[in-house]
């Protein structure tokens, strides 16, 4: 793990440190996905968050918002010093992202299964308006249990939205247990291909592999793209990796907080 990935994970823990709670595991599986998006792919202006020509990114798995907040603060959409107000009374950094309150958040999410539908609308609007900006939607794997995701997928293919990319954070663990036990998704790649998407798989913690795939978008002309990002929930904190109890953590003690920072520094 390089210095930048450690620093972003430290910022996730900085945010948790205020109210001592939050979805740590879902955020840590996302770090390299959002880092590479914002460092390498998306066009945006932090000082002009509603710049009309910006690319749009939607975090459909809103409970992973700590990773989004970490990168948005890093890019200057809002002060890093605000991260520890996460989930505090009156803070604008809530447990799920709200577009009306947080600069850089394109859509309010939290109720799962809606992000891809919003992304389809944004991509279609760009097409009809003659814009060339790109739309990226990040979903969770358990979120794919929602039927509305697949309705949106059919619509994206019908309209040949090759300006739309779906990234699936496939960490294989949801709040109720392993994804394959709750409601299995395999063969996931074949399903997206059957729904009319250009498809690819990638190690979702490999910045180099993610960078190469983003540079090749759209994967197929005339088709939306779906990239299955294989990740580990809680990545970078050994004892929290693939551990359901770290999906959401509350009442984090001083000792646990210190252990989180230490684990990030010692991660291989």
C-alpha cells in the first residue's frame, strides 16, 4: 500500500474519530476506486462544484460515504478540518451523502438501488444536450440485489449510453453476511454482458490496473461500461478485513482508534 492510500484511509479514521462511529469497512474497500477516479479520470473544479462541463460521479452505495468525503476534502471541495464533524449534530457531513449540503456530491444516496437510475438520466441528458461529460456510478455488490438496478441497466443499454460507466465494489460481504449466502450474484460479469454492457474485471485495489481500465473507457462503442472491481471490505486494517462486525462500528474507544491508525501504517 502506498503513502496516498494510507493517507486517505487515515482521513477516513479522522472522520470517525469525532463521533466514534461510521461505516469503516465499506469505505476502506472503496479507497483506490475513488482515488483513481478523482486523481486520474474525472474532470471537475472544486472551487466551482457546479461547473456545467464537469464529469458526474455518483456514490450509489451511500453508506461508503467516508471514502467519498476523504477524497472530496483532499481535492478541496471542503476543508479537511471538517472531516471530524462527520455525523455530529448540525454537521453537513451526514452518515449518507446529501447533494444539497455537500459540495462535490452529485446525488443524495443511501436508499440503495437508485444511483444507476440517476446516472442513466444524467448520461441521457448529456447526450440530448450535446455535452461530452462522462457519468460514473459506484454501486455495492449487495446493492445489486435491488431490482431497480437492472431496470436502469436495461434502459442504459437501450439508449446506447457509452458515456456511462458502472463500477461495482465487489467486496463480497454485505451487512447480513456473505453476498453468496444472502443472494448470490454469479455469474456477475455474464449478467452485465447480457444486459448490453461492455464488461471488465479488475483488482479494485490496484491503482495501476484501475488507471489502465479508466483510460480505455468506453469499453465498447455504443454500450455502457460495467467494471467489476474485486475488493476486500475493510482493506488496509488487517483485523477488520472481511469482518462483518466492522461493516459499521459505533462507540469506538480511544484504544481502538489508536489501533486503527497503527494498522493502516503497518498494512502491507
